[in-house]
C-alpha cells in the first residue's frame, strides 16, 4: 500500500508554483510501467500557440519530439531524470507501440459523446488522455498488419480517427503544450504494473458504432 501511495504522489505531485511535477510522472511511466518516454518540444515562449521547433506551420505545437528524436525514447531512469532535471517543463512524450500502449484518437467533442454512450453500455475502457482538441483512448500494442486488416474489414471508418501505433507518439499528462494542458479524462488506477488497456479491435468497433449512433459530426482536427 505504501508503494502504491508513493507512486500516486509522484504522478500528482506539484511544484512550488502549483504546476504538476513532470519529472515524477515521467519516472513512473518509464521505470514502473516500462513506457519509453522522451521530452517534447516546449511551446514557443513568444507565442504559446506556436511550437518551439523550426516548423512555422507545426500542427502539434509543443506536443512532439524534436531534439532528441523519437528513437531516443527510453525507460532508463538516469536518462529520464537527466532530461527533466535540465528541461523541467518539457512535455512528456510516449513512444507508442512495442512495449508501450498504442492509441486511437478522435476530436474532443466526438470523443466525449462516444465515451458517454460506451459508459451507458457498460464497456470497459482503459486510460483516456484528453488534450484540448483531441482525446486518445489507450489500447494494447498492435501491428500495422493487424490495423490494416481491421480497417479493411469495415464498411466505414470516420476520417477523423487517428491511429498511434509503432513509430507514433502521444503527449502524456500532465504535459503543457501549445494548445493547452494534457490531462487524464480516465486516469490509470494505481498499481504495481502498467495500466490495463483493451484490444484495438474492441475500441475501434465501439467508437465507430457510437459515432454513427449519436450522429456526431467529427471534423478533421
């Protein structure tokens, strides 16, 4: 019990200014859950809606890796501690796939309504990450072949769905990006192992059905 409470304190700990302590969360993800992480690009201090990377048209400001690149993602505690000691406000970026979970994301309004319907049906979901414009439902790792077969078998898949698999990434809570705060809509339960996540097939089937039944317009974002 003491170990679980300590882990939860690390995930929810606060700095002196009241902002979340990113290094504690990053260490929990990397060392206890074995999710490879790395620091993301911070938002441009001259304009938070812009990214600190060289691309003036960046569509995910502050919410992607740049230096180091995605291949540097690690579960090594020493590296994680060094990164966030030197860059304490850097967003936490998860390298999806492999040992880490993958995700299915969709626009925030559509996601909110879909989750409400799935709750009424009693469907079990894993952690859900909420950013200002998109929410991401974590799923078990899948291969590109598995995803291709799943999508090919469907008559219709909304174009606003995005799939974060091998070679992809997501910003994890409690990161602050150019579009705002990244938070848990459905937080992982504290425990000694990485949080449970459903299969991608179950999530895609349920989300597509929910979007169809609720008639939610899910524009590309």
